[in-house]
């Protein structure tokens, strides 16, 4: 049934993410604490 219709994706301008002005010249970091965990150490 779905092959009988044409799928035309459309994106509204309001749905496009725009970062705030203060974020224009910034650098963002994502930290993964589990990558720094010592294997076999108590408490990890």
C-alpha cells in the first residue's frame, strides 16, 4: 500500500534549530566520565 504514494519530506522553517547568539563563537565539550574510570578499582 505504501508504494502507491509519493513521500515528499518537508521541513518547516520553525522546526530548524538556531543556536542563540551568545553561542556563535563558543566551543562545546562533551565529557564521558566512564572513559576515565580505572578498571577493577573499588567504587567504579
